[in-house]
C-alpha cells in the first residue's frame, strides 16, 4: 500500500508552497548581448500601441490610484461604502468601465469571447478563473458547492469550445468545492498519518470510503467534494489544463494531497492537473522535490504553477499569534533564491522529459522572466514547445506579456470573469494580496505615459 509518506506535513503549512524565483539580476547583467534572452529588456512603450486611447487613460488612472497604499490597503472598506452610497446599480455603473474593465474579462460568454479574441490577436492566451473561493467561517453548504462545481464545468466548456485559445488553461480553487474547515482538519490528520493517495482516488470513483479521523458528516462532505473534483477533472482531460491554486498554509497540505491524488489519476497520459508552489515559503523547494519524486515513482505527469506567494502578512501574523516559526523566507533575496532554484529544478526535468513535466512561470518580476528565458535557451527548451509558458494577471504587466508574446513565447493572462457582484470579493482579495505589486508598477505607468505622450505629442504641440 503506497502511502504519501514523504509528505509528512509536520507543520500546518507544510504543503502550501508555490515555486517562483527571481534573483537572476546579477547573472543576466553580465551575459553577452547576443543571447536572445538578453533582448528581453521590457523597456519599449510600443508594447502598448495595441491599446486604444481610452484603455491607456484607464490603465494610467487605475495604476495611479494603486500607487497609494492607503487606497489599496482599504479598498474593500472603501468599495463597501461606495456601494452603500451609490446603490447596487450606481456602484456597478461606476466599476464596470473602470476597475472591472481593467481586470475582468466580462460577465457573459459574449463579453468574455470579445475580450479573449482581442487577446488572441495579440498572441496572448487566456487562463480563465472562476472567482469563487472560501476561507474559514465562509462555508455555505453542499448546495452552494454543487453550484460552484457547475460554474467550473461551464468554465471548462467555455475554455474548450472557443477558438481563441491554443492549449487552454483554467484556474481552480479547491475551497470552492471543499469546506476550509475540513481542509484544516485534514491538514492536522495527515500530519499525523498521511492518507494513501489510492484511497482518495477510490473515493473519487464513488466508493464509500471511510477516512480515518473524520466523523460521519465530515466524511460524507469529503466524499461529495472528491466526486465534485473528479467530475471537473473528467470534463477537462484532453481539453483544458486545470491549475489548482495554493491558498493558506493552514489548509494547503490537504489541498496538495487532494491535488496529487487527482494528478495520479488523471495525468497518466498527459499533464492535465497542475499544482501550485509558493516560493516565499521556506519548505517550497523540498515540496517540489517530493512531488517530482512521487511523479516518478507513481508514473504520472507533474504540472507546476510557480509563484512567489500572496499571503505574506496574514501568514506572518498568524504564525506570531500561534507562537510558531515564521513560514516565510526572511528576505526578498531568500525568496528569489528559492524561486530561481525551483525554476531551475523544473527546467532541468523538462529538458530531459518535456512530455512528462510542465511549468508556468507565473510572475510579474522581469528578472525571473529573463532567468527562465535564459535557462530555456541553455537547456534547448523550445519557446513554444508546450512544456514552459509564462503567466501574468489580466490588466497588469502587459509590457512583459506583450514583449514575451512578440518574441515567440507562450504567454497566458489570468482572466477572472463574472458579474460585478461575483468578482468584487475576488478583486478586493487580489488587490490586498498583491498590493506590493500594485504599488510597484511605476515602470508600467512610465511606459504608459511615454506611449500616451508619443500618441498625443503632435496634437499637444499643435502639429497635424
């Protein structure tokens, strides 16, 4: 009986890691200019020439507001006040042409397709994201989880049935289908006695498994949740690659065990289920290495979404409150080393078996992107061979995305969709989690200004 014995999750945060690195600045700076990767300067404002004047002005206005920490840190409260004062309709009228239009693809399939067709013309690929997730205290019952499953099945259909995406991807948060409270309990249980992955697979297939440590109600919910995940995976295999997001350290071990079970079941003949590794966590490298070991021993493909991580303040505050060691790397440089090391591990594995391993370098950090491009060239990995791709958020970091696409790399944009009401909690959380990114987009603002000046310069000077 094969146990998930190496993933011993000795601390609640043990499996929450995503791998993304960036400390390539010192090496890239001394590389000879003839390397194609060295031309990835991301300094050309012409990358924004594809944007309309209205889009330029909108992006500049929003990024200017995002540069104020007080606005980003309190955006949830401010939006709540605005909604109360303006009413639901008035608030929607305010957000739709501004923040919503910048970061969301649309509400219905027609609006989504229009946005995605434009993205496809620019050489970018959409990675649709259903903006549904839960944290502790937000559980809503089986009916809501079933509704969430239907929404994700619809996401699979939209991703697959339209012609605007080559090799489509979508994102999935397990807490939209499995209660966070049970994830926390499972994390504690598997730290003491790891669950056999085969046991989870049998439960996905409908077998009435009794899981150690769960009461009857919890066991029933876990079985239902595994079967929900199974339906989504069955619908996506050979059609859409499903990237499972990491969340908080107090539940990630459970999420990762479930994801690895899905990989073991569905990644035999391709890499359709992916896991996310957060490189700002100290244990991220060991978790990635263990995932590689397990994929070899159990003969399944490994898909990796490599990120730095987005919950730093909450994780550190919680560790302090619980008198635990801080799970986050002590410095930005340590996180960069973690990211770069994990990136190199995966690229080496891909160079040896490109059909078996895949990675999305999901970062806005230019040096991380250069590092990946440089190593791809050194290892002989095709720019658009399918095994390595890059990812950024919709509405952000377009100068990196468009430059990469222009150079022939596979580039995805994370694309949330839905109504203003459905996407607002998602947007608020993303803003709070990525506020250091939002507050550090000075270069993108400068490039937007240069393009705007270039476009308006003649008229401003009285020229024709």
